[in-house]
């Protein structure tokens, strides 16, 4: 199940529980209010009828009671008189068929000599039944049964459920649409952009930084993927270069080959070079300090290895400005032209000039190798040796 489906399901369930609970409480309150109204109406009608029917009920005059019921009869209300033994004396026409169904309330009123009231399931629509004793001189002379049509109660409850059901549907549809929009804008679209960006990283050179609306949510993932892709491209470039060199029979030492070679030979042990020549000396010239590389076969051979693999070079200070550039322990840092020192960055060229490199690293490296190979082949023997030293020093750094 997708994230959007789970979110929408949770919204529907929450809305159903909340609205259903409030609807139930509202229906209960409405039912209580309507029952109170039925009770007041039945009590008023019962008191009026008992006062008017007391003489006729005491005589047991059925015609008088029937005329009285006809006078008070209205749509939605039915009435009947019983004697003190529970025998039917008179009833409205619509009450004849339901007297037997309401008779348990009549019996209860006779036994308790009190009023019985409440909803009763009579044949047909529901009704509110009110049975009260008729007394004369503190003596019960009969019973009055009043039945009110309770269909408005059911209709009111149905309207409450129907109204809140419509509200529930409108609410969950609106919330679902908003939730889908939020998921699409904050999750699906950034994930799709991240997938396309990752695909571009996998297929080609490292792309530009990924623009995300919420960098806190997917920014760490994008950075980790970027680092992983760059490492993958470096390894792929090194493998392709190694394969190309093997196919061509060349034995050109690259930085990656030097690292692997030294790692196989010395493992994790650090490298130290001790010599009377330093790879970079500092001299005073025209009032300022400049750096220069001394002419030394050892420096030419070992400096690329030390730059590629890292280590410590212990040498005699031959430059007259070495002490000024060293730290308090006599150590010199990386030269200023070292890529790890100057850390070249083309982000400003991208931002200010809208410039992007048009040649990837592997193509540029291959063209550079071809260029230097052509230069070596076309140069005299003495120049070839010098060019080989320059080539080795350049590519090793």
C-alpha cells in the first residue's frame, strides 16, 4: 500500500470516528429533547381529557366518552378510556387496532396506580404512549391512554445522520485532495527529481546540485547519493583507464595505480622519504618569497608517489626562506598549486557566467595522453627524456 493510500485511509478513519461520535451524541440529544416535548404534550392533553371525562367515566357512559374523544381527536394523536378493571370503554378509530399492543402499559398503570410513559412499538409507525389513572375523590375510576405519532422523532434522527453523512463525505474528499496535493508536492515530486538526478549521476559525469523544496527532508539523501556517485565515477574512470592502458600495452603510472601499488606493497603503513633534497624550496626573490622545485632525480621520481599516496618528506632546508614558511615544528604544508590545497571550484563560473564544462574527465584525460604521446614521439631523444619527467610530474600531482 502506498504512502498516499495509507494517509487517505487514516484521514477517512479519523473523520469517520470523530464525525460519527459527534453525530451519535447529537442524535441522542435530539432524541432526548423530542421525547421531552412528547411527554409535555401528552401530559397536557391527558390532564385536559381527564378533567372533561371524569363525570362520564364515573357513570361508565360510553357514548359520552366517544363524543369527547372525537372532539379532542387530531391527526397524529390517538386516545382510549379504560375502566378501573382494564376493560376498554371508548377509543378513537385509529386506536382500536393497537389497544392490545399497548395493553401491557395499561396493566402496569393499574398495578402501580401511576403513570406509564415511553416509546412503544405498535403496529405501523412508532408511537409515544402515555397511560395515566383517572381519579375521583382519591379513588381510581379508570385509565386514559394517549398515543402520539413518534415518526417525527425518527425523521429528526435520520436528518441528523444524513446531514452529518454529507458533511463527512465533503470533509474527507477535501482533506484527501489536500493530502494528495501535499504528498505529491513534498514527497512524490522531490523523489521523482531525486530519481532523475540519481539516474543522471549514474549514467554520466556528476551533475549540478539538486534543487529541493525541502532540503531538510531529502537533502542528506541527495548528498550521500552524490558522494557515492562521484566515487563510482572515479572508480569507473580508473578502471576504464587501466583497461585502456592494458589494451594498448602502455605502462603509464596514474595516481590511482600508484595508490593501489603502494597499498599492496606496504599495506596501511605510512610512507617516509628522507633525503638531502626537499621537493619544494622557498627562496627570497625581489623582496618576496617564491617557491621552486630543485633539479633532482629523486624529487622527480618520488614526489608524484608522495602526492598520490600521502606521507612525510624529511629533507634538509636548502631554501633561504624555508624557515619563514615553516611552522613552529619545522613542517611545511602542501604547495599552493596542489589541487588539495587550492581546491579549485567552478561554482562561481556557473553562477556568474553560466558556464559548464563541455569535456568530461575521461575524454580530457584521453586527449591529454594522446597529446603528450604525440609530443614525445615527435621530440628529439634528449627532449623526450625531459618531457617524460614533466609528464610524470604533471600527471602524478
